[in-house]
C-alpha cells in the first residue's frame, strides 16, 4: 500500500505560479511512475504530467513549457511547478503513484483555482 498526501494548492491570479508537492509513504520502494492528474468541474480526470523513478518525464500538451514535474526519490516526494497559470488550469489536482506491477494509488487531491 502507498499513502499519498498532496499540498500547495490555492487561489492564484492568471499568470501566477503555484508549486504542488506530493509525499508518498508506505511501500515506496515499489513505486515506478508518479504523476499529477487534474479534474475540472464537469470534466473527466486528465493527465497533467508524469515522472518515472529514472526521472523520465511526460507532459500534457496543454501544460508543456509552463509546468515542470520533478522528483526527490530520497524524500519520496514529487513536485509540480506551475507557471503562467490560466483559468483553464483550474481543478482538483491529484497525485498518482504506480508500482512496477501497474497497481496504482491516488491522493485525496488539492484544489487549484486560477481566477482574477
């Protein structure tokens, strides 16, 4: 089992920045890929960015060049630096962790609201 706790969400004006963090606990040595997903009201959950244990990254086209995912394996933590935020980035951001076997876990989510 893996327990994920997200932090760093909040209200920010368009063009602003936020940094999300997700700390994993439990069977962390079995984690391969970690990532961030988001869900806007009335929409399906979508991938934002992922990072493997070897720090290979993948981003949604909508956030490329604005968001950066990073990982500290020693602290079992991933981060999402979000710059140049837009109103369409608003949503609940969920942390995800997947074992090498494919079993996946989700955090409770943190709200990000981009509004003037």
